[in-house]
C-alpha cells in the first residue's frame, strides 16, 4: 500500500558543510541519501529511522532510507530530501527555459519496504 506525499528537494546546512570535505565522504552522502519524514507521518506509517521506502514520481522511482524530520521544520504530508542523485531521479527533465528542472512540490507515492518490527 502506498501513500501520496509532496516532496520538496533542497539544500541542507550539513550538505553545505559536507561538500567542503568532499562529495564522497560520509557526511555529504548521508545527507543526499536520507529522506526526511515528519514525525506524525513516521508514526502513521510505522517507520523508524533507517527503514527503507520506495518513492515514485511521474519521472522516476528510487529507494531511500528515512530519518525523522524536526516537527517544526516539516509539516505532515510533505517529505524533504537534499539535492543529489536520488532527488534528481524524481525530477522531470523540462527546465521551462530556466536551466533547472522543476524541483519543488513533486507529487510522489511512498511505499514502505522494510517496516520496523513493533
């Protein structure tokens, strides 16, 4: 069973700090390979940090591990992921003349792959 969410890709401060250490270092890779999910949605879906989910958009499909977002930073029904190879696979290629694909407000279906044992 899947749930519909709105995905917001963007930059994080840890991603910015991590890039100075190198894109292939653990700090940077952790940021671009983690999906932030609101605490209420984590509970609703029976997820704990480290569980894996599949996201499907009109443009692609990816699998990613989840982390709990700060409640005041991410409302329920929205997901956040740092810009990187995973987020790029979910964006369409049309740049509408801007040189940057539309990357905000992407409708995605989230499917839990490995729910925690409660």
